[in-house]
C-alpha cells in the first residue's frame, strides 16, 4: 500500500481540482473506471454516473465498500496544487478523499487476489449524488449493488479528528435529515396600507420563528429535532409588501421513530401558523435520509480493522451528529458500519465540513485505503 500512496494523493488532488456536482460526476467516474480497469478489475458503469467494481473470486461471501463522488456548490478557498478549477464548485466535504481511498483499497485487494487469492468477493460502490436528498444510494441499491452482500462499510472525513485516528460508534452515528421549502403567495401592496394586503413578509417572519418553536413542543425532546433555515427571501423595496416569498431549510433529528411522522406534523403546523394572515402556502417537503445506524457485528469488524492497521488506540469514541448521510440507506438493507476518518493535522487548524476553506491532511488518503481493505478482509473471513 505504501507504494500506492503517492498515486492516490495525486488522484485526490486531481479530483479536488475538477469537482462535479451530484449526478454530473462523469469525469470523476471515468477517472476511477480507467484506473481500476487498468488493474484488471471488473467495472460496471451506472446509467447516470458512478460505477460498481468487483474484486475476488465468484462464490463465497460478498462484502461492499462505498465511497461518494460528488462535490458541493461552494467556492474553493483552499490554497494548493489541488485548488478547484470549477468556479463555485468544491470538494468541501472530503468526497475526493473517500474516492481516492476506495480506489486504493480496490487496487490493494486486486494485488492480494493476484498473489494469494481472496476469501470472497469485494464490491466497490462508487456512488454519485450523496449531497442531494434522498441521495444516490437508492439508485445503487436499485441497480443491485447490495445483492448477496453480507456487510457494507464506509468512511467519512472528520476534520475534528487527528489524522491517524478513526472515530467509531456502535448504534446511531448520524441524524435523519429532510429538506423543507415553503413558498408563500398573497396580495401585495403599499407598506402604508398593510390592512389592504395579505402581509406576506410578516407571515414569513412568523413562520421562520414560530415553526421551530412549535416543533419543539410537539415532538418528544428526546428526538433531538432541529429545524434550521438556510434561506429566506422576499421583497425588493422597503415600502412594498411583496406578493411572494420563500423560506428553505433542513429538519434534522436523532430519532428514526419521530422521523417517520415528521412530515405530517410540519405540514399541520405550517397551516396553523399561517392561517391568521390569509396567505397561500406551497409546501415542498423532501424526506431525505434516516440515521446511519452502525450494526454491532459490522462495527466490531471495523474496530478490528482499525486496530490492525493503526494500532489499538487509533479508534476514538465519536458522538452521534445531526448531519445526514445516505449511507444510512445501505445500513437499512444489510448490516453495515461507517467510521469517521481523521483528517486534521495534529496541532493544526480544525476546519468545518461544507466550507470552502476545508483542508485535509493528505496522509488520510492512504490511511483510509488501508482501513477499507483491512475491514473487507476481516468481514470476508468472518462470514465464510
């Protein structure tokens, strides 16, 4: 694996310099397919973007490893030879690291198969569109990505954990996440005569402040629900009550049971909050993803892999977050586990995900590749 690391870092830099948004990952898919194909690995291109690849003999157990391919619509502020060449698009969530690491794991496993043979088959899932809801994982599952799979594993960059460590947790790892968009319409007019209008701006303000509060009193607080608005838009002049406006955000929660009923409750509360103001409301609610729940046996296999590669103290406890991750769909179908791959240089800056200034310690690429290949082998041996 050490001999591969310079190539994997170069691949990560190339992907970072040429990011592609969800369902547009054509160059990324081709780069991955070409490298895997050159190593003699079977590759199946998916209809839109992304691919499946398989290493190892037919028959016996099958284990899946997953990486996501897409970037985010943010400006890249990270300086270096990897800086994005695409204005307004950047790998600000570390998917370039995920992809390069899985390529490395695939190449290492293929070399093991050539030299000694593998105790089963490893399916590599290069998934598009993780950053949109409900996520590209559903497309891969529909394409048969999990057929015959005993366990599925993934890693996600974590800039709050030092490189060389992996955050692990049995049970819920992430939160459920839905997208909410509300478009209001009403009779606009002059701000001197609000009584002759349907004061849409005031109604929008009430919705922005009252809906999160109402949800906190209608949902069990143990659900950990959090509605946060990312966009509020209405009007263009200080003395004009507009005829339309819009608000959008995400609803996240820790509890999968409360998540099931969240949409009906949100729609009910929106209607009640807006009723006094006479405005019309068009509610767009997209059910995103359930929480990632790390299955106990899969988690223990990931622990063993991390200890074998990095040492017994290399895995650290990590809390459940409200971030959404469509790896959850895989874990709803087969036993699986995800770890948080440390990307922070020890003593260095702690960056945030989904921010254009994200910088990763590139040693994480080779570490991720070693952990993924190791957990595949652990799982194949355990399920024989």
